[in-house]
C-alpha cells in the first residue's frame, strides 16, 4: 500500500503556571491490498495480494492544559478526538459462476 502521514505538535506556556499542549496526527493509505483474505475460500484467487483495493484515513487530535495550583499540586485538563475511516473495494463486481457451482 502507498500512503503518507503527518504530525504537528505545539507546546506553549500561557503563564508561569499554565502550559498548553496541542497535537494532530493524520495518515492516508491506499492501493491494492488483501481486502478479502480467506485462503480457504475458492472465490479468492490471489489470497495474498491483488484481490481488491483499500482506502484508509485516520485522524487524531488532542489538546491539553496543565495548570499549577500550588507548588506540589497541578490540575490537568485534556480533550481528544480520533476517527478511522476505512473502505474496501473488490476488484470486480462480477459473480464467479465457476466457483459457486458444486457438482
């Protein structure tokens, strides 16, 4: 599969007692893949590769705030989001009659 990924990180001191952290990750992968892997299935001609296409999109983000209340006590706050979108496509929509018939 082909793909790329990216990462962005930001750390910022809001005040001597508050520290902000933000992070974003993304990745995209696509291409020919083993979408329907079942080596025991008579329909799968190429069990290891070339039997479909895959499209994967992943994003995640987090935001954190660390506040110092006293020299020995801190209050962390955090929010995060993530999602994973994945689609699989067969290399054909045709029904394979020869493999479906049982004599």
